C-alpha cells in the first residue's frame, strides 16, 4: 500500500527517455500516464482489468513509479513537494 502522504502531493517529476525531466501537476501527470498507456500495444496485466485508461493511470500513480513502454524503454515519475518561495 502506498504512503498516504504521497496522495497529498500535487506535483511530480516525470522522466522520459527522449524528453528529459519535467515537473507536472498531479492532473497533468495522470494525463501523461494515460497517453503512454494509450499508445502501448498491451498494458501491463495488473492494469488490464481496470475499465478505463483513467483508472489505469490512477492505479499507476498510486502504486508505482515506473512504466516499461517496451523492453529497455521506460518512463518514471516521482512525487515532489514544491515549497513556496522563501519557505525552505
């Protein structure tokens, strides 16, 4: 089970093989995962029983930090907490 504190985070660093790293909101990260799932020939077996790409993306966001798109090519995402300026 994932740490409940992770679900409180609103931003993620996403890493792509050709795209480098970006910081996305939680909603943008879900869309990013949905996109990657939609272009896969076959989604991972543990996600295949879920009714929609949105449900699959939400499950990934809650339970994993990497998705193998094809052998040797993966995307990753990590929850981050962004501090307001002047608060560190």
